[in-house]
C-alpha cells in the first residue's frame, strides 16, 4: 500500500467519522434521555430477575421543600399519636 493509498483511506475514514459524530449529536439533541430514577428501577428489576440479592448501602434524599415541610408538620402536630 502506497502513501497515497494510505492518505485516501485516512481521508475516507475521517469523513465517515465526522458524519457519524454529527448523527450521534443529532440523536442526542432529539432524545430527552431516560431519567435517573427510571434507570435505577430498571437496573433493580434486572438484578432481581437475575437472582442478585443486593444490599442497600446508602440512601440519600434529594433536598426538597416538601420533605422538610411534611417532616416539620409531623413533628409540630399537636394531635395525640
């Protein structure tokens, strides 16, 4: 293979790569993506189906005014429990 042939192959592959990168960019822009909670639920279902008994190692709640408000309401509620 001569240097000219190699240059043509490299040029051809570069053009193909540019086209593919542009297509991937368009697909990413048009797709909103999958929310993280849905991915976690799917992963857990697949893991359970495959027989993996997973252990919860950490739980972290996202900061939300609703959680704070509800917790405060439960603590400051004067009703008999």
